[in-house]
C-alpha cells in the first residue's frame, strides 16, 4: 500500500493547480470617473458604452465609467477640492489649468502637471464647438445678430460666467462682436455687454449651460438663448417644430480640453485605463460619436462626414484675448470686468 499524503499537502497542491486554471481566474474590473461640463451628458453616455466594449474586446477587462456633469468652473473646483475624478473633460483650458494651480495631492504636489495640454493631440481638445443663438420657431423677435440681444424688447438667457465655461465663451463671443463694431473703445464694448446682461439678469444667470437650456426650453423663459452650438443642434433635432438656430455674424472657436487627473489615477491604479479612455476620443469611432452628438470633430474623415450640420462663420479665438490665463484674470476673476459690469447694472 502506498503511503497517504498528509491532508495539508493535498490541499496545497489543489490550490496551486487552481491558481493556474484559466477558468477560475476572475476578470479584472475597473471603475473610472469622468468629471465633465454641462452639455456633454449625451456625448459621454454613448462614448462610455463604446469605450467599455472596445476595452473589453482589446483586453478582456471590464471597465465601468461614471460621468459627473455641471458648470465647467464648478466642476474644476470640485476636482480641486478632492473629487475622485480619473479624468476631467471640461469646457475650457483655464478650468484645467486651475486644477494644476490649486489642486494638490496631500497638499504637497499638483494633481496634474503644468504641461498637461501637450500630452494629447490638438492641445488635448478632441473636439471643438462655437456659440450660436437658439430662438423659438419662426424667430418671432427677428433676431439676426448680437446687436439684437441689446434691444429692450428681447429677453436673453445665458449662464453665469463665474461658474459656467459655456458662459465665458458666450461673453467672449459677444465681446468679439462689440470690438468689431467699436474698435478700441472699451467703454462702448462694456456698455454693449452690459445691455445683454441687464436682460439676462432678469431671467437669472444659471450655474451651467444645461440649466440655461432648461430655462429656455422647459420653463419657457426668454426670447433667445446664447448657446453652445452642439446644445442648440441637439435641441433643434429633438424639437424641430419648436426651435431654430440663428448664426451670428461672428463668434468664437471653443476648444474644450481633456486630461487625466494624475494624482487620482496613481492612487486608484487606473492610469492605463484613464489614458486609453481619453486617447480613444481621437479614434475613428470616438470621432464618429463626437460628430453624431453635434460637436465638431478634428479628424478629417469625421469632419467631412458631418460638415453639413455646421455653418461656416467668422471665428475669433482665445488667442485674440491673450490666452485663457489673461482672459480669466481680466474678465472673470473677482473684481474683473464681468463683475464690474454687473455691479454697474445693480446700482
């Protein structure tokens, strides 16, 4: 009779064999949080599903993505204050710069590097947009350009630039028109914007762009909403009998950027997945989803496919305002030009 092996040796052998059994190895599961700005809900709902399928097909790994939406400035502050965001997809470059400047890991090192914008193509902006007007069907107030928004019989909807990235693009687009009209006469430019915000204040200044859209479409406030182009196109598609879009004579090139939040992905051990998630925005499928959701793709193929839904118009850029750091400080910081305009209205 052969001697029996001790039970402990048998159990160890079984565990050892089990460790190398492919059928018993659990699949890895990863969760990502994308902290984004207001009108990207529909874009990232579709994109998240597409990326999750792509990632599972490529790696066998299950990834679940949650998205938080709000005004871009407010979302930036959320990350600065400790949100667990793995990636930030915000409305403008300054809001990500602010994460570098004011966010930190254990109050020691920045959450993201200073050169975050150089890590992905096109200055880390996988899509662009611009600012247009959303009006009610038939355009009953005959709104054609920015100057119509200063009329006393026109009621304006726009969000608050202190919390909303879209609102800051709105403000700068209006400034671009006024500068073209009045040249270097800044007093007249301020008066022009003051007349727009005098009207907008009566309807409140919502914290984010989607809240402003809801005020216009569901609460039926205002005659015109100054809107992200993608948001206006989506509303027009959903309610073609209720709304139409007016393209102003001049607007601004909006470039919403994206970044991995380094301090968080290091703690979560999700750098690989978070980086791939943002890189896939530049892929053919990512760019297709971008165009489908009314953002302007940067890939030539997707850009050509969706070109017909976007109108050509004269566009200024943030470079015309000295870049975001200067534009933010001069216009939207506490005591800046926007605050001065509002203070003058409330005297």
